[in-house]
C-alpha cells in the first residue's frame, strides 16, 4: 500500500491513489491532520489549476509547503480533486 513518510513518520497511507505526471496523489482523508499547518503559498499549473499548500510540522521539525493540493482543479484534472501530493523531504513508497 502506498505511503508517505516524513521525519520517520507515516503521514499518509492508502490503496486508493492515482499517479499524475509521475506523482502519487493520496486521498485527502488519508493525510494525518496533526502534522499540518496552513500555508499562504499558491502556484499555478496550466492544466490542473491553482495549487494550495500545507506545511508539515511535528516534534520540532518543519518542512514548509511540502504538501500540495488543488481545491478547484480544472475539468481535465478532476482526478486530483480531494487529493494531496508530496515533495521536498517527504518520501513516497508504493
């Protein structure tokens, strides 16, 4: 089962994932709430739309903007609705 590991902790795990552009997207509900902090960061993908981010924080460790999601993806990217993806120092195992 795919899992996202950060700071030696499993922060998301699900067998209901999708791969888009080489990234594994997890269902939003599989992501642990206790490691999330809001972020004001946004970016734009030409075909997916406007991305929003979360910062990860736990046990004195913080990784800004390590989780991204598309709150309102464009129609061609509806597969990523209600899903999150990871980067920076988050390791995703499948």
